[in-house]
C-alpha cells in the first residue's frame, strides 16, 4: 500500500463524522437528563423534609404557630389596605 492510499484509508468519511457527532450529542443529552432527574429528586426530598419539619413544629408549638400566622395575616392585610387606600385617594 502506498503512502497516498494509506492516508486515504485513515481519513474519516463524512458519514462517520456525522455518526460520531450524533453519538456525542445523544450522550450529552442523556447526561443532562440524568442530572436533571437527580436534581428534581433532591428538590422533592428537600421539600418533604421541610414539610415534615413544619408539621413537627406545628404539633409541638400550636399557640406560637397560630400567633405567627395571625401576625403575618395582620401585616399583609394592613399592607394591602394601605396600598389600596393610596390607589383610591390618588384617583380623586
């Protein structure tokens, strides 16, 4: 085999390059999907832990929980009333 023929035999064909590119893209896509699934599972576990902590807190400190909820409701209500009052008075 001449050096010219050997060089031609080693040169990748366009179809081989397309195939390699498609395989690389597919591998990358699967990797991204796997990482996304793992992240979603971790997020679900974190939210479940937060929910369990909240349930524990409410069961062991019910009066404090009611007080905090009432305080937050009062502040949100006053803020909304103040904003609506300013909007109504500015229209006059």
